[in-house]
């Protein structure tokens, strides 16, 4: 079966957002261009790592000798997006992801593939033969910086962490369990 590619070359919006309460949130990567909207489910850790790696790519570009690209060190004010997710219709749950840089268009490139049956059996996130769709997003540096900032804020907006044991504190209480030494 041919792979269905949900491609966004210059999206109007690309954000990570959540649905649900802290401790039971579902994370989504949502992309819109015109009337086309695609939402894919992510793990919290995938979201956090994606933001971290995007910032690393952009920071590396800033310090690269002879860099011809104008990469912002912070989020351009006009690109800040604090709006909630639009209508969410989950396209797929993300397994494997890749992240790259396209110097020909000066864009950060994200590829996301669905979890395959092999992933669920092996508890790994690899692209299998039955991955029949993928998300391909290309975003300019300013948009990428804004995306990373928002994603870090969304990830950090979860349950507070216990200062003693480091585990999340649930709204209905917390029993601190110290690790055995």
C-alpha cells in the first residue's frame, strides 16, 4: 500500500497542545495550512524531546561559521501562539520521528510515522512496512523557535513535582515514596 503523506511545506500554524487534565493529558502535534488540519498524538516525552532538539538545531546554526541564515535566538513576538488546539481528529499515534534541517529552504523538517504493530510488540518506535501514512512538516526558523518555546511550556504545565521524591503530585494527594538506598 502506498504511503499517504500529509505534507505541510509552509504551514499557517504548527503547535503542540493537549486535551485533558494534568496527569491524564493527551499531547497532539497539530498542523494547519488553509483549511487542511492534521493532528497526531504524541507522548509527553516525544514532545519534550522534539522541542529540545529543534532548539539544538537552531542554536547550532547560530554558532556555525559562515552561517547565511538569520536564526532568532528567542521567539519572535509576532509568532507567539497561545491559542488552544483547533478541532482535533487524531490522524494517528506517533511512533518514530525524525528531525532535520533543509538548507535549500532554510526550514526545520519534522517527519512523523504511526506506531506499527511491531512497535506495540517490541515497545519500540520504528518505521515498519505497514506504516501507510506519515506527517511531513517544514517550518521556517522563526516558526520553529516559537514551536519549541510553546512545546516546552505545554510540557511544563503538567502536575507539579514533589521536591522530596521527584514524582508528580496528583490533585487528590501524594504519598511520597523515597527510593531505597
